[in-house]
């Protein structure tokens, strides 16, 4: 069987075989008002491994990841620092890319920013108004979300999604209606529009950036599970309202990184930044720690868990160094090791083909590394073959890259 991926929308694991061998993937990027934390690291390492495995299997990738560079939190922090929001956003975009580079996360092919696509967003909002799927109230534009239109992605009922009763003086027609254009407030960036000065709403921003670079329907839309509702649910509603068909063929969502069982987040203030973590552990250890758990599972951060990952990664690195040295050693073959290597490659491929199960894949590589380290001597021809196997595993997982450089 080929590659199978779990689709949040259908709640099933589906065969994945895009026409033409090209994969168009949109990953929701960060709101840039602070340094990235380990929750972000989990998400972007996950999608980096997914991309790496796709490329390893021969798919051509078109990877888009946005920056939300206008938002209340950005404006608030910029005002506190006495600088323009654009300068604050630029600082943390640069910091984010530095952190991703340190974790050996391959850069996206495109990094669209909201502020660069306001005209495109205004055009889509006007389309929604023309189709009667949105309405204007006092300089703001709201998307209509009638009963029955939400829930296909999140599986929530209308009652679960309705978080508030509408006050009598509400601008909205319905409790689930959401803003796609917001009126300017004092001190925040704004743009002219047919409805007055303002800025876009979050959900329409990502819809516009995704479709501009990948077309009205693309292969994979990914992000953290916290984005399923309301963000991704709302994006999907916009696509339906515009009559564009399925927004994405597959919806992938990674589980949380928690700390003391609470989701790691900036809003809660319970996070460890990537920069802080890298002061105590190498980048390979952080990646290894993240990939030990299946991407859809929640994992809890602790220094003890990182130390265990460090020990296991050292086992893999030691095996690679042993094989590297043995390539120029005595000739011969170790048939038992070669047979085990074939079994490990099969286990690794089966795990990764089964919804990118890095937990099983990493376990197979670790056990094989231990077997290599226990052998007193590895003949050169066997070492050459096993070294290439480890090269493939580490290329997919993004580990020990410097050991395979010429």
C-alpha cells in the first residue's frame, strides 16, 4: 500500500496520490509579536518531516506558509515599546526564521504576509458581498454563517460553537457570524476600502493567501489542532460560499505541546521559547524529542523527557559515526546486520506511509542503531550500505545532517 494520511475533515485515513506528483501545501504560520516557543517547534518540525518524506518519495512540493503581521497583539506590544507595528512584526519574522533555521526546518517556497495582500482580500470580501454571503454594518463586514454551514471540519454542533448570546445592540445577524473587515481603531494600522478605513479579519486573510499561491483547491492544509475551530472551519466556509469547491483535499492537524498538562501558549504565558531550549539542548535533540510521538498526539514538555531523547539520539549518532569510520576498514559482509537492515527499512517505510508515524519510525531506527553499536566490527561493504540507509532515515527526520556531508 502507498502513503495514507489522516484527514481531519473525513475523520478517516485516506490514500494519498496527487495527480502529476505535485503536492501543494499551505501551513498556517505564526502571528509575529514574540519569540517562537516549543509549541511552534512541534508544529513546524512535524510539517517539515511531512514535507521531507514527500520529497523523499519523489513528490514535487509547493509549500506556502504565511505570516500574520497585523493583529491586535502586534499593535498592543508595538504601542508598549513605542514603535510601529510593522517594525515589531519585521523583528519577530526575522527571529522566527532564525529559529526555524536552527532547527533545520526547510524554508517554505513562499512566505506571504497579510499586509502585502490587503487589496486581494478586499476583492474577495466584495465577492462575498455580491453573493449575499456577507453584510456591512457601520464600516465593518461580517460573513454570514447560517446554521448547518459550520461543523463539517470540527464536528461540533451549533450549540457547542456558539460561545455567546448576541446582545440586542449587536452588529451581527447571527452568533456565529465573523468579521472579515474590521473598522479602524485608534493607533492601529489601516487601509482604505469601500466600507471605510480598516483592516482584514483573520479567517479571510489565510483563505486569500492560500488560494493566491496554490489555487482555489489544493492538496494539504495544515496547522495546530487549536486552529480547527474557528479558523479552519471559517476558511472552509468562505470557500463554500464562493462556490470554489473543496478548499483543501486533506486537513492535517498536529497535537499540542503541553507543559504540566496545559497547552503551551503565549496567551497563557506558560511556554519555553525555542531559544531558551537551545541553550540546554542541541537542535537534533529537540527534533528527536518531538518526533518520538505521533504528530496528532499531545506531548508534555519536561527536561527529563529531553534528557531521555538526548540519550537516544546519542545512540543513533554513535552508530552513524561507527559506520562512517568502518567504510574504509576491513572488507567483508555481515549478513545478519544486512538482513536486519532490510527489516528496519521496511518498518521505517511502513511507519511513515501510515500517516507519518514518526514514533514507530524512530523506534525502528533507534533499535537498529543499538544493534550496530553492539557489533564489535562492521565490515566495510556492510558499513557502506548501512551508512546510506541511515542517511535516508536522517534526511527524512532531519537528524545528523552534518555527518552525511561530503
